[in-house]
């Protein structure tokens, strides 16, 4: 019987799940993904996290708890340092394997390849191959990784083509900026994207644009942004502003995790750029205490303002 590997449905799951699931399956593992985030997930995470931990990491702990309770043989928790040359991600991501070990009382084996593409993105491929060689022969690992990267590319291409509404069907077009693990986790974001769609708002997110275009526009910043996620968010904003007439952008909503150091900087830069370009901007700071009623009220008021501004 195949060994089971648990993949927490949080953080970089929202970027790389197709790659991870296909690769691990091809190596002979049975992959088990935790359930969508719920109140129970958050409660578990809050009980384990130390003071000052941001909501996404607390949610990650909660998903780990669920997988441990399910009795998986392994947890797939890569130590992610960098996914792009000369860039970094959140320091907490680098420490996730050690943080999980220190927080979970039950002994569970971790699969934790170190993903570090600071010097060369080829190093990431090399890491995945070396990781796979622990479980399968060379030829099988190469085939497994090749198939996994193909699935990942197809997934990313689908994201670029997806849009919730056509321009002529929408009341407004709003750019929604933030980490994928905030935007696409329905519990953390309190169904923000679905709420906007129901209100006939066309939503534009960073995942819908080619990385090379986003990078080009991120290079316009006075100083290079070395946080990968922040660079993506700011590059997307600059791209949308350049194509403001084409995309017909009426405003921008930015999602940020309260207590996140990188978000505190990125959100302020987004606000400065939006003000300079006279683009209405709404910041939604999220944590486990965020009330749904208050958030919905702010969104509705913002959309009403955009509509009055557009059609006045």
C-alpha cells in the first residue's frame, strides 16, 4: 500500500499544488489534501501559534493539525527560501518545517526539500530532482518531474485566461491585489471574490497576467522590491494603471494579513501609487478577529462610491 503524504491547503499550496500533487503521485505516494479552511481550522491554528503570528500561518498550523489527525505517514512542508532569482519570500516560510516540528506534539515525518532559487532558478529543478531520487530511480524521477511541471504550466495558463465577467456585463471593474493564499481562501477572504461577482463586479487579479509583463512593470519602482509577492502585487498595479483605459479599472482592493511585515510595506506602496494616479483604493486588513458584517459594509460602501464616481 502506498505511503500517504499530507499537503496542507494553505500558503504556497495556492501557487504550487498542481506541481506538488502530480510529482508526489508520480513518485508513488498517495496525496491527501486537508479540507477547505473552516472556523475549526483557525481555532486549531490559533491554539498552536505564538503571539505575533499572522493569520495565514495560523491557518497553516490548523491544516497541519487536520492532516496529523487523519494519520498521514508524511507531511509535505518544503522549506521555501526563494522561488525567483535575487528575490525572497516571507521569513516564516523558511522556518515552517521547524516551526511545525516545535508546535505539533505528535511525531510525524516531514518531507522538506529546501527550495532556493536566489542564484539560479535551475537550482529549484535540481532540488526537486534530488528530492525525488530518495524514492525512485533516475529515469522515473525525470519523467515524474517533467509531467508535474507540465501540469503546473497548464494550471497557470488557465488562470491567465479566467475572468469572472466580461467587461460589457459588469457594473465596474476592480483590481483585487494580495497573496493567493488570501484571495483564494474563501474563509480568510470571507468570500470576497464571490461577493464581488454576485454584485456584477469584474475582478482582475495578479494571476491573470503574464509574469514577464508584471516583472517589467515592477522594475519601475525606485528601488528593486526583493519580496517576490510584493513585487508581483506592485508590478500588477503598475500594469493595470498603464492599461487603465483598456482594462477599464475603476478601483483597487488590497488584501493584507494583519501583522505581516511584508504586507505592511507593500500595502503602503500600493496606497501611495493609487493616490498619485487618482485611483480609488480600499485596504482590507485580515486576522482571526475580522468581523464579516464590518467587512461587507466597507466593501458595499466602496462599491457605491466607485459607481457614483463613474456614472456621475
